[in-house]
């Protein structure tokens, strides 16, 4: 009967999802002010994702999908997003429009203000 109705397995999985995920080694939790910066980065990435999906720009979308959506909240993850966005802007600048450059600069600026190198 369990082969026909695999619901028992699915409900057990749903309870496991509610558990907090452990932070990767070497990550630092964000303070309240830094969480606002992470929210700004999330907003920029979401806008870029929507635009690139609508216009079917797969190369920039592939870059973004390597680091977003963020699996957690840490300084390390925010810096990783910045590195990938800088690389995308440097290597594929001709394929990005003015609005995309503006969103990338906004995300990079937020990371630099909150987490100076």
C-alpha cells in the first residue's frame, strides 16, 4: 500500500524542512542593519532575474543562478553575489542594458557599504 500512496514519505519530508538549516563553515551571521542590505541585494537580484527570464538572456541568468536565491544570510554569501555580478558586468557588459547595469551597481554598492573589503 505504501508504494501506491507515498504520502507518508512526503509528510515526513515537510516536517524536516521546518528545521533551521545549519550555516556553512566560515560564514558570519548578519546584524540587523546588514540584513537590510541583504534585502536590497535580494530585490536587485529578483528584478534582474525577472528581466532576464522575460527577455530570455540565458548567459546573465546562468551567472545569477549560481549565487541566487541566497540559501542563507551571511557576509560570505553577500560577497559571493558581488563577485559574480562584477564578473558578469566585466565579461558581458555589451549584453547588459542600462537598467541592468544600474541594478548591478546598486547591489554592488550595497555590499561595499555594508561589508568593505
